[in-house]
C-alpha cells in the first residue's frame, strides 16, 4: 500500500474498506493501481491517502509464488528460479526497500538469467548476431527496451567463444568513421551496391548479390542475380513496387560508378520518375560506405552460419538472405533505438518463429508413393524464410 497517488498506474478509484495500523489508527482504502519498479510490476497496490511510507505484504508476495527471505541485515524477494527481484536492508527496527535504487538499476538485472544453451540458441537464431561484444549486449537491449516480440524476457550472457564467429568474421582492424545520416524520412535516400561474382554459384546458378539499404532506417533488401546485366531491371522493378507498397517517393539513389548502375536504361528511368542519382568518386568506396559495410556484415555472417552448420558453399545466397531477414528484425538503429523493421513498418517485429540456420527438420513426404513400411518423413535442412508466404525455406539433400 502507498500514500503516493502519482506512483500508481491503471488507477481505479474505489472504496475498499478501512485499514488499521499498530497504533489503532484507521485509514480509508480509496482505490488501487499498479506500481512499476524497473521492469517489474506490482499489481493491485492499495492507495491510502496520507500514508507516509510504502508497505509491502509478505503474505501477498507468497500468494503470488514468490519467496520472501529475511536475514540479520537484509531481506530478499525472489522468484521461483531463485533470482532476487527486490532486496532490502535491516537498518532500523524495520526491513526497508529503497525503490528509487531498484528502479535506477538496469532492468535486465531484474530478469531471470538465461541458461548457456538458451543464450547460444538465440545467438544462432539471430544469424550469430554481434558475438564480438563482451556479452550479448544487442540481444539484451532488444529485451530491455522491448524492441521485439517473441524474444524471452531473460538476461543473455556470453560464457565462451563462438568458434564459427571467430572463423567467419575475422578481419583486419579498421578505423571507425563518424556516423552521419543524410535523411529524415524513409526511402528518401537508397544506397546500392553489387557484390560478386561469387566463386561458387547458387543452386539456381546465381553469382551476384544486389544490396539496397535505406539510409533512414537501415532496412536492407537483397536480390540475387545471374549476371550484372540483370541489375537495371531488378532496380527499376524494386523501386516501383516499394513506392507503391509504402506510398513514399524515393528521392535519391547513391551507388558506385559500376556499369550496372551507370547506364542509359537506369538514367532514363530515374529522369522520368524524378529520382536524383548520386555516384561516389572513382576508387573511393568510403563515399558509399553504408552499403559497403552492410555487404561485409551480410557475407561474414552468412559465412559464419555455413561454417557452424557445416553446409556447402552453394547455399551462401540462402545464408545471406536469412542474415538480411534476421538483421532487419533485430539490429538496433542507434539514432532511434529501434529496429529497422519497426522504423519502416511502424510496428514491432515478432521473432518468435526464428529458427537456427542449418537445423534439421522433418517434412511429410506426400509426393511419393513410399508404401506402408517406408518412412513417411524426409530429413531436411532449414535454410531461411520465404519472401512470398509465411513459410520456411527447406533444403532437401536427397533431391
């Protein structure tokens, strides 16, 4: 119970009776509400006007499945997993809890600690996201700031190296450049780059990756091509569909001086629709570093995923597409403290359905007559998410 009305959220004004104190004084229970402490919410806290202190009921904590333990100089309120939710001191004749100190701590500290296997499972589901940090800072920020749906409300910790990340992401030390943002609205400026040709072609014979990054949200699209000649038509089709889907006009496109971008076909289209085309100086990739860095991030993560899953190189395009999809849903844009998905779609992403790239899966074999005694299920491998439907992409080694 509390006498501070401002502390209560979802307040309901209602007479609930009287309360008697140790000195035989009575006070009216004028309503109830919720008290938020860090990431924890205490429900149905009574409001008693004039009460000078906050009072906790040990019995109600226990009724909610929590454990209350008292020691000589301290006390604890713990959840079923033994994690301390609140701690107090025995500095006078009473045990007291300083709510302002609890609220000022990182909300992640009030969350149950994820097991090592659970932490690494989500690291793998998120395309081996940023293991270079000393801990899983990015994943914990997704939880702490409630940026996605479907991610368990737990504290994730790194307790060992990820061998696949060490092999797939190692590179020379680079100097950080000052981060600059050129746009204040989605699709105002698009960065584009063509990566390839790849040494090993995909199952469908594709060797090039066209990467498009929205400057405002950092949302990324990837397209896989057989040759450079396809780039112009893919870009024109992409811009037309994107402008219709989001009802926003693209203003500028920034690329290097490659012939896949600097040609009459694209120049004519950009002139017709009023898009300004910008080119970086020759042999100066730093001027197009937004998409250049994203290229490297996608390829490094994809290479890491193939190494971890022990899958063949011709599945690289599947790994890149999966990395792009998971990063759009999970990386945090420092400028807005939101994911690219939320910035461009105006809603939080749900990642509950994420799976580990390369994990084994079983599908019903309903296209062959296997008879009565043969296995009806095929063993296959998960390699990504479908763009066209709410479905997974599956690789069948047998076929």
